[in-house]
C-alpha cells in the first residue's frame, strides 16, 4: 500500500486543486454576472442621467423663457400703470374744466336771469309811468289788447308757364 498512498495523496491533492479551481471558476462566473449586471445598471443610470440632463436643460430654457415673459409683462404692467395715471390725470383735468364751464354757464344763466328780472321790472315801471301819464292826460290806454294785425303782402311769383320759350335761342336783352 505504500506505493498507492502517494498516488492517493497526489490524487486527493489534485482533486482538492480541481475543487478549488471549480470554486474559483464559479466565483469568477458569479463576479462576471455581477459585473455585467452592474454594467447594465450603470448604462441604464447613464441613460437616465442623460435624459435627466436633457430634461433639466429644457426646464432651464422654459424657466428662462417664462422669466423673459414675466419681465416683459412687468414692463407692460408698469407702462399700463403710467398710462392709467395719465388717463386719470387727464380725466381729472377734463372734469375740472367741465366743472368750470358748468360753473361759468350757471353764472352766465344767473346773470341773464338777473338781467331779465331787471328788464321786466323796468318794463313794469315804464308801463306804470305810461299809464300814469295817460291818466294825467285823460288819454285812452294804447295797450288794451285789441291789436289789429296788418295782412302781410306776399310777393307775386311769375309762373314758369308765362315765360315764352323760343326755339333754343336765348335773348340777352
């Protein structure tokens, strides 16, 4: 048995080495699978990162566009506020002018009313004076309401039929 023991030991050592190699081969295969899975995950993450980067750039462009629109709208709002203030100032000015015109018209109407009252009073005074003078002179009242209107004379119009028509000749006489 002596010669078979070293063979057995050598076979056992060889078998142990074979088992170790098989174990290393399984570990290498498992690590390769893990590496391939990690690479696929990394590629997926890289694709997602690129998509996110594209989305982020698009978002930045949208934000920049909205900011520009917001600034434009702010400027327009400011211009509209200024215009509104100008319109309000013009309205106040026009209102004041119209109020001044109305006040002037009222003053004018009041002055005309006072003038009319003065003229009516003067007319009444003149009529009383005339009536007093007529009573003093025993004359009849000229203004007793019996007015006779004279008929208005209407100018006679020549009728067109009375004008003789020639045969196309115009007489300049």
